[in-house]
C-alpha cells in the first residue's frame, strides 16, 4: 500500500489531442481532473448498468482509449510519481510538523492526503512548491537519533530532533523516543527518560509471547519496566544493552530527500500544465 500521484498534460486545453470518438465539445474535465464525456454521464444517470453497457460500452472504451493515448504523452500524463508507502508518507508529515508544522508550512502541512484519491488544486501548487524548497533546505540538516543494540550495533528505532514517537504501546504504558531520548511512560508513574539502558528479562512470557523486562538506566541509575523486549525485531528476548547514537538523517540518499523531490516534480508539472495533482 502506498500513495501514487499523476498530473495530466495540457494537450486537451491546447487543442493538441487526436480526433475524438465524439464531438470534442462533449468532453470536459471532471472534478477529479479526468477527461469525461457529457453523453456518457447523462446515459449513466438515465439507464441502469445493464442497459448502459448494452448501448454505450464500446463508446466508453473508445473514449477511455482516446483519453489515454490521444496525445504524445503516455497515458495523457505530464508527470507520474510513486510518492511513497504509508510509512514514508507518515514520516514526511512528521518531518513537516517537526520543523515548524502548520504555522511555518501551512500548505505543506495539508499537502498529502490521508487516503488515496482526490486532487491537490493547481491554485496551491506555486505556494506549496516555495514551501517545499524551503523545507528541503531545512531537513537536509536535520539530525537523526538512533537507538542501537550495544552488542550488534543493529538499529532498533530512530527519531529526528524534537520529534516524539510511541513505538510500543500496551493498556497501561507507552514506550518510544522523544528526540535523543527513549521514554518509558507507565500509568500513574513519572516518565523515565534515558539514552543508555539495559533490559533484563523478568517473569515469564504471556500468552501473546510478550516477555516482561526490567529496565535499568545506565546513564541516570533509574529503573522502570517494559511489558516486552525492546528489540531488535524478531530477536531473542534476552538481556540486552542499548544506547542512543546521533547521525545524519538516513532518509537522505546522495544528499537528497527523494520523496520530497518526487513531490517537487508533481508540483512543477501542475504549475506547467495548469492541472491539479491527482492522488491515486
């Protein structure tokens, strides 16, 4: 599962399409940015599905084929991008929130949809692009904090500066990272924060396989509890030592935040064509 997006080319608006199966005046751009037929729309409202197919199925296929291949652009699209999977989209939103949120980036904060489908209006594209360029400059210097297994140096969790994430959750406790610190929050007790700690198995695994752990903070001397092993995922639930390390944001590759670059391509195409971004 993930988020894809396209921007339709402007060949229809410029009259550069190949001959249409119906009078070109019958074609219009619908609310989702697709080319549609008034004849087909009216017929679908007037007829049930069986009679509609009997009379208009072939014409519908011809119009769909024309809309996809009626100009020199593949599928009639000026730009098509795989924006990212669910986790990547959530991470993008969290980064925007971390570096200023809606107050600093009012357009960018509302850019990505919460589900597939719909459009992003072209009227917002230029302002959003300006914010995106500024956002990219900021996050390129964001530091990332990583929780590592002391013995294997395997990365268990990660968190950017000033962000806060819950990684483990039970009915009475929350465990996660807040910036450069791991936190253990139990109902009715003070939150324990640490950058260097050890987990020690206690008791027995429950019927869901969770193994309780005593948590000893090696940096502060505090002790607390975890309802299960901290990680790494899939590893044996044994005594382990963990520490928090700092490194350059790992979402950068070759110095670029590629998800943001893909969004930039869509915004530029939207501005160039005058058409909205379509989420799909």
